[in-house]
């Protein structure tokens, strides 16, 4: 497994693990620390078993990935906490 943030443009990978417990911070609206409430990773479609494709990766900046026909932009720090398995 490798972090999503290390994939190159055009590579496809299957989401293996979302490290949700490391990704959330207190919700800006309700101030809770419940990962079920505050984490939006799975809501974006990045669930275990989903295949994603890297459309753009600017190193330290923003990544653009495609999941189920949707394009998702995320910062590299977040992408480094999503573990994937490369696919051919």
C-alpha cells in the first residue's frame, strides 16, 4: 500500500484504507470530535474498494482525482493519509 499523494498523473489505484481517525479535527459547526460527523472523506466517494485515477498532482499543492466520474480536489496532506493499492 502507498499513500494516494505519491501517485503520478494517470495512475489508477484502489482505496485500501482511509485513516479517518487521523484526518478529522473539531467540526467548525458543532465543535464535536466525532469522526462520523466531521470526516467528509467517505462522503466524497473515497471509500474502501473504490478505484480512483490521478488527474493532476502538483507535488506540494493540490491534487485532482477522479472517482466514479466525479472530480475531487484535495490538498497533498490529506492525500498522504489515504492508503491505496496501485492498479494497472
